[in-house]
């Protein structure tokens, strides 16, 4: 069943049925998780109650309907390294739509607006990386864990069944994925340096694994060793993060 497209932004990708059923605002479907302030959706914030329901009832973060066996996380390339997501999972097609359509994720030049956040708005837990990664991953897995942190919950994503990478609304090129990875790495490297040599070793291992999963590095010994050495070099050149 095709959804009515009247009033939709022409640049949006085709709407999956579940997303076509969502309310719309200024030509955009409003994701289920979005917080509403004075009758208008604020796309920058999520509704804390929906967050709890998504986790407890196994509901899709984007459309609010029941999830199946496959759980899709929309994450940045650095999250492929630490396997952490700040947002709960979605249906694969809902995640893919988000990765293609979300203005923040799909337009690398766009900056997050930080001004005039409503009081009590749900901000993402943990040490969020506040940069636009340019590349959005749809990481499909069958399991995840919840990690308690001081200011909320984070999600530890399971091994991937499938990973797709998007940039500017289309499939990302290997060069774009690599550029996003290497430009984001110093942020994780600074944290690892602060945590000590064991954390740097773990980062090297996780980073090489992520590069393989993302298709940036082929599983050949020479390429893997070169990638490990480059990650070590980035860590060695990084200022130690805040204590
Ligand atoms: Zn969904």
C-alpha cells in the first residue's frame, strides 16, 4: 500500500508503511521518539517516557511498533568501534529511512542547533560525541545489552548480521567511511589514553575490527597490521583527555 505523499519534502526517500503512518510536521514524518513541546515536535529531543517503553516493550524507536528478531541501530562509525549506541533499536527499514532522511545524519555540513533546548528535554546519555559524523551506519543485530551510566542508559550492540553505511542520503563510499572513521578516532583515542595502556590496546583491537566490518580494510594480514599501526599512531599523537 503506497502512502500519500502530499505535502512531503520532495528530497525524502520513499516512506516505508510504518513511517507513512506517523504524524507529519512541515513536510517531515515525526519519529515516534521525538518529544513534543507546546503542540510542536522538537526533533532534537526525545521523549523520556518513550525511551522506557521502547526498551521494556521492545518497540521500534522510530515508528513505535513492535520489533521483530532483527534489531537495527543507527550509529556513527565511532560506535562501530566501541559498540555503543545512545538510542534504542528500530526496524531495519525504519533505521534505513532515518539514516537516509534525518537532516542531521544525512547532511554532513549541517550543525546541530544547541540553542533553546526545552527544560527537561531528554539528552543522550553517556559521553556523546557531538560532531556530525557525515556517515550513518545501520547496524543490524539480534541482541543488545543495556549499560547503566551516571546520566541514563546506553546500549551495547551485539555482533552485526549486516551493516549498511549511508552519506547524504545514499550508500556511502569506502573513502567517505574511512574519512569519517579517521577523523573521529582522536576522540576515542583521547579517552583511551586517559584510561591507560590497556584501553589503548583495546581501542587498537576494536578499531581494526570496525574497519573490517565497515569494509575499509580487507582481512589480509598486511592490511590489518597497517591499520593497527595507524590507530596506535593516532593514539600516541593524541592529547590525553580530561581525567
Ligand atoms: Zn519501525
